[in-house]
């Protein structure tokens, strides 16, 4: 349908929808819209089209999509002020690092996008590092990624990651150190690439003391010059008040935000996994040919026959497969096999090693990441199964070439990108 909107207004479009600008001028978060470029608004997303001169759009709405016109801009005035100050600072003090904080759906991604676009229009070399594991914009969910932008973007989801670091989980609670280390590594990388403005987005975990100490560790390690906190009232106060060495801007969480419930956020993640699994097929690798990370499997040796007999007699069942490292014995049982707890204890005492028990097939569905020989992120995949006897793994992935390392994560997915849960037995 055709929609005409006057200059000075904003057209808010809730996806799934596609929007074509037929005439006039409009911007999305400071990114100018070109005529003839169809813009896709994803399910669960809202894009604000700020009308700069009377405009006509062709809009197609998918199921549950809608649009509305509002007066003026939906970008808060204190965003504009903070962004202008950050840009002038970045021009004289490069590289300038800015970290964005705020709870889930506070406008973090939109603020990053707006800041990046204004900076690009001011000819700055901008890098966005996306530290939001759960609602990743750059790179698949469960990773943190970055991109050096060379043109304005309406949606950071549209840019490819230049590199990413796989965490394997979609919430940071049990992976804070990994996230902090990953972000530091990515920050060093964008510094080497001579970014002038480095924008670091963070996850929405802000409530409570643990979240605060994690966010403060992030600030201490990554040393941003500026922290921007997006809040409606004072939900970030306990974090922002503890920041010593960075300049802090507190800005509004826009009133035009459309909150997404847990289910919507899950659907958004599914869409994203799907994007990164497009074209996937099943491939097999011998464990000895690749570097398997994130698990003890493949790192040990097969116990001798005599040792196997000892294990079997104490356990009371014949394991499907065993592997032994210096400190751990990995036991893989058949699908429906079970060992009494006391037998495991006895075995632990007898061999003086930690014991890890998996069941055959339990690994299937785990998300994996694939890296090349230089540690560069190539993409994700889904572990389909381990053939313990042949020491081979099967992975469903679109990555075809240059696979050197496979890292096993903890999220379980089906091939459609649906999250089936979290499984920790495999991880080291
Ligand atoms: N100024 C704004 N005007 C209109 N919609 C907005 C604005 N800021 C954010 N939104 C929309 O609200 C939703 C949540 O914002 P987002 O930036 O993704 O938050 P976060 O990254 O903190 O989860 C998104 O669909 C986004 O497009
Ligand atoms: Mg976001």
C-alpha cells in the first residue's frame, strides 16, 4: 500500500514488513534512505523513518506487522546532544572508545546505530563491537562480533562480522570472564585496524549486584573513555555510580520503543541462527584432523585393554567408549545405559581421576563454531553426532573451507535454529 508522510513526522514500522521510499527524503537512525532500496523490517523489530521532506512509501506488511505516524522525531534530545559531544571528542582524541549499557530493550542497538551513522557522516572510521550475546546484531547469537563500517546502516543486523568470538551461550551469567576476554581481544583487533571511534554494545543483564560487578569489570578491562547508560528511571544507577575513570552520559530510553517479550526475543534469535545456517549441509571430520575445543573429548588416549576390564568390572556395565586424560576419565555409555552413583564413586577412588559420563547421542544438537588456522571465525554449525569408535564428528554447517578448529558450545539447536535448551556435560 502507498503511504504519504509529511516532513517533520516519523513513520514507525513494526515488522515483518518491507518499506520502499518512492519519493521524498527520509532517514532511519541518521542513515539516509535511498530510493529504490527495499528495506526489510524483521519480525519483532521496529524501525523509525524520520521524514526529512514530504515522502511517499510503498509498504508491505507481513502477519502481525503494522505502522503508525508520530509527530517529530523519536530520537530523544539527549541522544542528539550526547552523540554530538562524542563525535567532537572522537575527532580530537582517537581512538575513542564508547561503551553502551542498558537493560534489555532499552535502545542500546538503536543508540549504537545512530551514533555510528552520525560518525560515518562526519567521516570517522567507526567500529562496532557487539557484546550482546543474546540479542546479537553482528554475528550469530552466542557470539560477540565486530564490524568496521564503511557506510551508514539502518540495521546492524545487515552488516557482516569482520571477526567474532564464540561464547556458546546466550546469556553472560556463567561466562563473564570469557565475554570480557573476547571483547578485549576484539577491541585490540579494531585498534590495529585504526578505527577512530570504537562503539561497544553490551548485554542487557543489569539488575542486581552480580550484574553490576560484571559490568564494572567490563569497564575496568576495556577502559572506555565514555560510558553511555540508557535508562527510563534509575535502573543503571548502581552500575554507573561505580564507574571511576570514564565520562558517563545517562540518556533516555526512547518512549517509542517496542518491548519484546522473552518469546519474541527467542524468535529473533532463531531468525538469526537461521541466517547463519543458510545453505548448511552435513560434513564429517576425523577428530585427529581438526582442533576440537570446548571439550575434553579428543584430548586423551584410549585406555589399555586391562584398564578397560578394570573400569568395566567396577562400573558393572560395558562403556560404549572411554578416553583418559591426565586428570579425567571420560565414559560414554550407550543410549539407555545407566550406572549406579556408588559404582562411579568407587571407580573414581580406584583410578584417582575425575569421571565424566556422557550418553551416546547426548551431544547431538550442540551449537559449534568454526575457525580457520589463524583463529578467524568462519561461522557456526550444529553438532549432529560423534562417532566415538571412529573418532569422527558430524557437523551441520554452511562453512565449507578452511576449517581448522571446532569449538563446542552449550546451546542446543534444531536445524531450523530453534533453541532446545542448554547442555553443559560436554564442556570442559
Ligand atoms: N528512537 C526509537 N524510535 C523508534 N523505535 C525505536 C527507537 N529506539 C529503539 N527502537 C525500537 O525498539 C526496539 C528495541 O530497541 P533496541 O535498540 O533493539 O534495544 P536493545 O538493543 O537495548 O534491546 C527495536 O525494535 C528498535 O528498533
Ligand atoms: Mg540490542
